[in-house]
């Protein structure tokens, strides 16, 4: 309910700004070019779970589902270029080709009873993956105002091309849902790229605020994106390119990546009057 | 201009989603079947297609010579398992499909005689159907489509015996014997208890059904002996004492065989060797291509498979660096591809099957966490196999 009232208030404010903006036009230019930098957060949305270790009635657990961290535990970086063309002072198409790094991690644990090794054997693993890709989005942006400060909403699609991915596993001997990377035993960093669907398409949506000066503009935006293709190539899911499959009993689930990118953009206008 | 951009974007999106979709009905997998008991060590022995559905039945030894049965579906998912009671031990590494019923051959640990058990896949149990008192310490069983043959090596007898079993599976109707001339009790006990070297015992008939190739202890060695169809000695390819010799064979017909042999610490493959079933020769002299990376102490398997309508011979063995090595040869004996499967953990090939869907299913023993021997299965899909021979 609070969300609803908040949304309603935001719409009223934006409408007010919109009405005011007709009187003061600051956006006199149609073309803007710039650079952006920001941070991104990633969350796998799991469609189907896979496990290399197959539970049996003699297993300690009924399943070996991975425990994924939440969106804000998986931080990454984004940097790139910005170009926009305004059809009207409030309606523009933009592209922000960028390099982005997406991270996601998950944990799993295993338990065996072993009198030879002195009782109970516990293994907890933290799997960290990093995907580097080039993102080429095309967005339609609607500015609510023609003032210096202009809130906006934007939506579009992007082509994501993953060019490198890596993986590292950390482990300790306690099942406490915490693997301290500083003290845990770690694997080497292995290339993970062949396991991916290298090309992906994402739908994007978000909003932000711009600040326009005569010769410079800034914007701060937040964009949610959802990859339409699953990230892992299902034909290579069990191919052990990293060498970690049987060693760490690891196989990737079927999931699509959900990302939130927060970008700061600096733009310069091409002075071409309306 | 704007319309062109829109059409371009639309074309791009349609193009992306209209790509040819590969066949997803056959996807590769790797599965390892868990058991919380870390002290329990599994030795997978044999795998065969279930008779009630498209899954597979797996026979294994655990805790020495105890017997474990497991059923998985065609995608490697665990369905059920069964630990046989202690009155049945020492299963021979052959799950037999006789008239659309699965059977296993094992031993009574007190009487030391042979028991034949029928596997009831529906009710997930086994039923003893016969006891062959004259067959002691069975080590192999072979069904050629019409008759069941058992190999045994009774302790202290210094003999290897081949038994032809009646169609009712309850009496021995014909016997052939070999003198070992030395005591192999220690080697045999370690073999059946899974505490020492696993000898590649086998019986294989030729496609013409005129000879049986029998890998067994014979005349101070572990050798490949040829018997005629009356179970009379015909010829032999002697192994080098108890170590070197043939460890896998696949009869191709017309006295041609695909074989794997060891000599010293090396493994050699020959996809088309001409063997004379009446010769007395040394197995280590059979011409073959060596592969120094293969582990001579782990099994080698040979299977005929079909990829894109062409026949190939698949050789599967373990490398010294903890990988499975799969080699494919065409019908002429030319090596087409050698590829590695799995990494970083000790892994042994135990059995393999070519599925009705054109896939290669491998039964393996995997040592997980550096400690626990577990049953594993690896499947290469039809498209995996097609890609392997594409390089041709």
C-alpha cells in the first residue's frame, strides 16, 4: 500500500514538473555524446536446478540445491559511452555501449560420516563467477521536464556479448553458510567462458534524473535488465572446461541473469538548434 | 530513416530467435551417486538397459564383495537402489539380459557356490532362481544370445573352468578347463574382494560362434585362451606372467579383433588385429599402438557404436593424470579422434553402453573429495559424438 501511495505521489510530482517545464526550456540540443561509469548488481533467476552429486536414500541431504546470494551481494562494474538523439525535447533514443562485469556467487555444502577420518566430514563451498561482456543497449527515454533537472524513464533492449568469464571456488570445513575468502582454501581462477551462451538479449527498464547546463549535462540512472536467454549453454553444462566439475561437484543451474546497473553519465551537447 | 532503423531492429531480433535449435532431447550429463557413509567404497561392475523402461540398471560391489544394485533413468537421475543381503556376495561383472529379464550371477559366502538371481525391476528386489553347487568362485558370466557361460576359478584347484549352463539356468551342461599350474588363490581373493588388482576376466564368442576368447589364469600366466564351440582348448595368446596381456577384446568377425593389451607399464590399442584362434603365441607380441599416458592398472573398454550412420570402435581407458580418454576408430582401423573426459579426480572406466538414442553412456568409478569411491555415469549426447567425428 505504501508503495502505491509513493508511486502516486511521484507521478503527481513528475506531472507538476512536466507542466512547469513548458515554460522553461533548457534542452536546446538534439545530440548528446558522453561517457558513463557505474556499478552493477546481478542476480541469477533460477529456472531449473542441476546437481552433479545425485542424492540417494543414503545421502545426508535430500537435495544439493545451491544457495544464491541476493542482488546486492553480487557487485560489478560498468563503464562506456553515451550517445543520444532527441526526437523532441522530451523524447529521445539513447545508446550506452559499455563494458560490464557481472558477478554471481552461490554456496553449497556436503557432509559425510567417515570413521577413518575421525568422524564427520563437512565441506562448504563458495563458488564465485565473473562474466565480462560488452553491452549494446538501445533505449527510448522520456523526460518529464525541460528544466535543468529532469527526471526520466527509459526502456529498451540490449545485445550482450560475453567475451570472458572466470570462476573460483573457496571452501572450508564447517557448514555455517559462511565461507571467509580470506581464510578459506581457494582454487585457482579458471576460465569459464565456454560454458556460457556468449550472445544474449536483454530487456531493460529504469529511470533517473538529468541535469542540463549550456555546454554540459549529467545524469544518474538506474536500469534493471533481464537476459532473455539462459546464461549457461545447456550442451556444455557438464563439459568440465574449468576442471572443477568432479573436483568440486559443481554444475551450473539453468538461470537468466537479472541486473541492476546504476550509471553516472557526463554528456556534452552538439549545438544544433531545434 | 526512422522506419529503416525500426525494420533493422526488428530483423535483428527475429534473426536472433529464428536460429536453428539443436536437439535438446539428448543432453550430455555427469552424475555421481552419493552415499553419506564415507567408509563405503563402491566398485561399479556392469551396466545394462532396464527392461521395463529406458533407464539403466547398474551393478556394483561395495565394502569388498557385497552387492549393490541401482536404477537410474535415461538422464542419469537416481531412481532406486538395493543392497543385497549378505548371503549373496561376489557378483561377477555382468548384468545379463536373458529373454527380457535381468539376471546377475554371484556366490554364497559360506558354501562358495554360484547363485543366479533374477532382478525384479518392478518390485525392486531380487529372487534366487538357481544354485550351481559345482561352480565355485565365479569370476565372469557371458550370455551369447542362446547360452549362458560361467567362468570360475575354485580356490586351491589351480584350475580355470568354463561352464555352459542349461537354458533353465539351473544345471551345468558342458565344461571346459584350463590348468593354471600354480597357486593363484591370493590374486583371486584380492580380485573378488576388490582389495587388489582387478583382473580383466572375460568370455567372448566370435560373431561366427566358432570360438570363445577367454581371458583367464592359464599356465603360469593371465592369458587369452581360445576354446572351440565344444569348450575344447584351441589356442592361446599368453600374457606376460600375471601382469601383461590382453585386457579387452571386441570380436569383429573373420578372426579380426579390436583389442587393448598391456605390456610393462604401457597400454596398447589395436582396432583391427588378426588373431589366429589355433595359434600359441605371446599377447605382448600382437602389433598395437601404444599410449604412454594411459594407466595400465585400470580397465580398458571397447564398444562398437554408430555415429551418423557409420560404425566406429570406441576405446575408453583412464589416463595417469586422472582423466578418461576416449578414442574413436573407423571401420578400417584409422584413428578418428581422441578426446578427454573429466579432470582432476581419479576416475576409472567400468562399463559403457551405446543407447538406442545414439548416445554413449559410460559407467565410471569416481573418487570424490580425494577420499570416497562412488558410482558415476557420464553421457555423451548424439551431437557430442557427431562433433567428435566431424573433425574427420
